[in-house]
C-alpha cells in the first residue's frame, strides 16, 4: 500500500494549536455519536433486566456512561503521546499484557462459559479487550522494523506474537475475542507485505487447527451448539421446550428485528424488547433493540455511522506519514469491521452466535474503553502526519 512518506529529516515539533488543527473531527465525533445512541438503546433494552433484578432504571446506563467518560479520557491521553513512542515500546506493551491474560485463566470470573474477567469490587475488567489493541501494535511495530524483508521466518515470528495471545484467550473459552485478534493480525500482515503463498499456508493451517479442535473435543459443547445451529436454523418443527438455548436466542433475535419493519415500533414500544424476550439484549444483542424499536431506518442509520467510521479509518491509513501508522489504522479498521459484521450478522442468522460486542453500542466497560483507545491511536496517527 502506498503511503505519503515524510522524511525524518523534515519532521518538526508540533504545537498544541497545529496538532488540534489536524485532528480528524469526523473520526472524533462518530464514536461519541454512536455511544450516545448506545446509551439510549441500553436504557431501552435493559428495562426488563432492571425490573427483574430490582435495580434502578438507570443502573446500566450510568455504568456505561462512566465507561464512556473513562474511554474519552483514555482516548485523549493516547492522542497526547506521540504514536512513534508507542511504536518503539511495542515490546514492553506486549510483555505487559501477557501476565494479565494468564491471570484471568486462574483468577478470573466465569460468565456464560467464558472466564475472561477480573472482578474489581463492583466492576469487571476484561484484559483481552486491551490485548486486541496490543496485538495490533506489536505486529505493526515488528513489521515496521522489518519492512521490505518479511521472509517466512519473520512471518512466523509475527504469527507467534498473535498466536500466543490467541492461545491464552482460547484458554479463557472466549472464541469471539480470539477470532477478532486473528482477523486483526491477518489484516496487518497482509498490508505489511504477506506473500500469496504465505496466505494460502496460513489459511490451510487455520482450517486444520479448527478441524482438530472440533474432532478432539477441545471446543466447548455450547460453542459447538452455536456452530451446528448456525448451519441448520430450521426450528419450525420444534416446540420452544425442545429448542436449545442457542436456537431460542436466535429465533427471538430474528423475530425482534423483523417485527420492527421499516419504521420500527417506536422507542420503548417494541414488545419483545419491553418484555425481555431476547436474552443478553443490552449486551451482545443490542442491535435487536435497534431493529425492533427503530426499524430498518434506525438500523440503516446506525450502519451508515459505522460505514463513515470505517471510511475515516481507511482514509487515515492512506494518509499516514509512516508505515507503522498505516498498519495501526488498518488493524483498528479490521478490529471494528469484524466486530460489526459478526455482531450484526449473528442477530440476523447470517453469522454464528458469539460473545463479540457491537462497538460503542453494547453494554460493557472494557470493550467501550478499548474502542476509544483504538480510535485515539488512529487520531494520533492522523494529527501527526506532518511532523
């Protein structure tokens, strides 16, 4: 990929005024707009959950709002640090995340089959969300060091960097996050100059590993249930009592979206959302609340915001002044793209059900903070493209 290369000899200090003048305002505004909509839809989708638990109606909204505020602060801090310093420290960042990931396997909290969270008082912290960004930085930093000389050995080292993190995340039974890390790593490597033969070998290796995991029973029963039910979604001949949790979840999800029609039932008026028919609706299945209450118009508007977000990320990748910046922007673009496609797709039955959240929309503090940090990195790349 071509980049607008700037000579190191022409770099000049960037004042606060000139730095702010080069901030991509659209990329800054889009996550905030999506997060605002997310807070509204979390309020809508959590009504049944809060009523059943005797909680305040604003319980989830307040916690998510606090996470958004922390995310914005983290994004600002990341923007304040020259991304080239982060590039030079990728090894330290990578080594720092490994103990956190390993610690979750031993001390973490289990939820819905995945042991991926630390419980810190009333709050939860999911290190794998930060690990996605660290893997992008690590592979981008490594490939930047070996630009133009990415032979088979160096490709193997880069894959090993991602593979070690993926293996620990797999041990947490979090296949969704492992999938995101794999896609991010693959995207960065392809742009870094991965040869076609390497791509073919990696695809064959990946398919073989997946097949071996299924055959040897390393895939959990509920995960296998999600895959088999994705392949066969016919449940018309089964009563609700005879359906698996995955089948019930998918049927309720598709019914909620389809009932919204073109214009939606109206905010707070969707019967399935109001009565809690869709499990995990304020987290992984938040798009069903958008589909039911706001209809095709609301869902389409949300996807348009995501499309604009992807366009700005792609644009910054092209405008980056160095190779590392391009790779980071591509990695972040891949991270958001796979999460959006998988999350929205699983609610409509065109992708298997996973625990991947919808960026800036789903309830979850670690995910929204990590998403803002990722945007901050790309904003950093864009604002310093002339320095």
